[in-house]
């Protein structure tokens, strides 16, 4: 059974940095993309960044130039380096895996809180 386990969240002051990691255990057939979403209280879950198998990346406009997504195939992990954090980045961050068929897979989420 495939599991996604996030780590690296926490409390940081505005302007600081955090690095989120997601370890994927188990075998994923038809892997298409890996990414990060976030959900702030009272808001919908939105895409933050995604890396397509093949290497191309896509970012939400609000994080471009500040966040970097990367993938380590040898360790089956996807990471999100977050720099110049802002209070509006506060949310629960979820790791996501998309497959060519089947429903997307989600981690349990990790809280990121940015204080002003």
C-alpha cells in the first residue's frame, strides 16, 4: 500500500525559510506528477507547486521566485524549499501524487505557520 508522509513544517518568522519533504513508500504504477498543495483555514485546497515526471515544474503565482520543488528519485521523495515566507503562506501543506489512472494520493498534511 502506498503511503505519503510529510515532514518539515513548523513555526517561522516572516522572511524565514522552511523545507518540506514527502517520502513515498510503496510502488506507484503510472506515476505522472508529484506536488504540494496547501489549505488555509476556511479556504479551498490550492496547488502550490508540481513537478511532472520528465522534470518540468509549475508554481502558483503567489510563490514563484520564493519556493522551489524538487524530486529525488533514488529516495522516492519530493521536497519543497520555501524561502522569504510570508504570513499568507500559513496553511496545512499536503503532498500529492498523480497517476495516469486512479485517484490522486495524499499525505496527512503538515502545518506551516508564518508569524509577522
